[in-house]
C-alpha cells in the first residue's frame, strides 16, 4: 500500500481556471464587488435575524464562499473555501467553474475542480408551462443537455472494514486509509422533455491508494485480513470506468407526486483484469410533498457541486423561506455486480450498508458505519421530513436492507432493519444538516451527525465506489 501526492490533473485544472478568471477579470471583479455589498448588508449589524442572513451569505454566495460538509463517515467535518464563476460566451452556452478544497477535523481532505457546460439548442434561456416545485410556481425551467468535466482527489484517514458478506461480526472491525483520485467527464441529454426522460453517460479514470490506519481503537486492516478475504488489499490498479444510464423524473398530480428514477450500468476496467467488473444500479425515489410550495429534493444537473443557482439563467441561490415544507419519501436501491470467471470486485469499490456509506448516504443507521459490505445490496427506505420552526425540521425513517456476496442471494428475506428519529437544519428550504438517533437493529443504537457534501440544490459529487 502506498501514498501519492495530489494529482497533477487537479493542479492543471486549477491553472486553467485561473487563466479563465484572468481573462474575465472585469466580470469576476464585479462579482466580488456585489458579494462584498451583500456581505456588508447581511453582516454589518448584529441581531438574531441578521445571524442567519449573514451565515447564508457566507456559505452560499458567489464567487467565493465558505465550503463546509462531512468528508466521509469517521473522517470528521471539513472546512475550506470554494470559488464559483460563470461565463456565457453566446446565446447557446452557459459555462460555470467550481474549485474547492477543505480539510477535516482528522486531517482528511478533499480538493477538486469542476466545469459545467449547459447547451441551449434553441439559443435562448426560457421557461415552459409545468408543475413547479418552488414557491407554488406554475412554471418550470426546461431541460438542456448538460456536460461536466471534473478532477477530484480525496484522502480519508479512517475507514472501517468488518469483512465481506451479511454474516460478519461487529467485533471484527479493522481500519484502513485511502486516497482516491477521479478525473473524467459525464453528460445528461434530454430525449423526451415532456416525460422528463434523459440519457446519461460518463467516462472516468479512477486511481486508488490504500494504506494502514494505525493508532485506532481496532487493528489496521492488514493485521486481520489478507488479499484473499479483502480483494484488492495488496495492490490497487488504475481503472477506466464507464457508465450508461437513463434518468426519469416526472411530476404528477400538480407536483404532489414526484419521481426520480435512475437506472445505470457501470463498467470498471482495471489495469489488472482480475479486478474488472460491471455493476447494475437501480435507484427509484418517490417524493410526495405535503404542501405545494415544498421544493424538490432532486439535485440540479445544471450546477456544479458548489453552485446553487436556481436556474440556468440566474446566479442566485434558493431564497430563504418561512413557509411550511415537508414531504413523505420512498426509495428502492439495488446494486448488482457482474464478474467474469476468476475475477473479483475490489473491496474498496463494494457498496456498504450501516450508518452511512463512503459517499455519506445513510442506510441502516443503527449499525456502525460501513458495517455490511458486499458486491450486491438492496435497500428500501420510507421517510418523512417536515419543517417546524425557522430552519429547524423533524424527520423519521425506517430502513430495510441486506448485502449479498452472490446476486442469487439478493432477495427480500432476512432483511435487517433500523428506525431513525432526528432533527434537520434547513437552508433555503432544503435539509442540509442531519442529526439522527437510530435504533431497532441487533447491535445497539447509533447517533449520526452529517452535513451535505454538496451545496443546496447543487449536483452531486462523483461517487467514490
């Protein structure tokens, strides 16, 4: 296992972004002046009301704002800075760039550069009739082809490994450290706008380095496991990773039924073919708003991860609202892995259930983070979230799920379950911080505190598995 420096791809991307900023110096300078005026207005006086307004400006405004969020479970809370800038070269294209870096409380870190290009094939930004999801509006922004180019590196100093499969012991915990660098492109292309159906494609290079994690409450991974019981432990080849999928996200009944379906297949092609595999993902989410003004929970594909623009034609973030918002949600998630004869899925690319996974997504919250790991998994979740006062909200959820070493064992028998209750801290109407108390499993209780890794309404960061 080995350590590497921050990849040259990120450094090159930062230089390119710096060159763009210099070329657009007057526009960028105007953005900084407007942000300075906004900060002066929001933060110059001290009152209970101004604290919230000042914090909202500091954490969301552009071109520069504070970057904050949970790096990954067990790796602390991170703070840093993000730079967001936009450029519209003509009537057909809207370009934006994000650069961010943050360091967590246990010295883990993430740095990345992201470019988003939105193509308006009709040469103008406009709205069309539809079921709106913000403020009870009856218009919705039409969909456009969106392209993302990204380079990101992340170092995590503490990750848990209990072994593979559904029957591992909670006393077999070990720790490891990991660095993963991802560089690539992805695109979303609408094909049936009235039904909100889009095609998705991606191509990424993935480079992983594992290392021991010593000085923890449990042993380092190499002391308890071998390459036979943790495939990929001894060596981590580079991967070319491709993905193709379909995204289906219509709204029905005047916006009171919102679907967010995503089905995709991903191919992981390793430098050492022993580790090559395919994964089929089915992710079916359903949101049932309790009020017409409740905003959709789906991310905006036309944004970068640090950009919370509400549409392709503006640079403003969602407005703070005092309106009651809440919804009931149902989600079904299934990952299935396919390997050739003699091939294996590296353990660090296998999905997990328990606490939260490496991307910060919760599942079976009463168990320890990363508790169950296998090439195949299934999760069913029912949840409700509702604002109660100002930025505070209440949430409750129930999870059922399991992992399986073989696809044939992936069924709805012997599911593990968890119940969770907690508080949410909302920003611009979106739940951004979660504090959950989970119980109901067979290994005690678990309290989870997490903050979204992407800005409210922004596109998600690339998955780490």
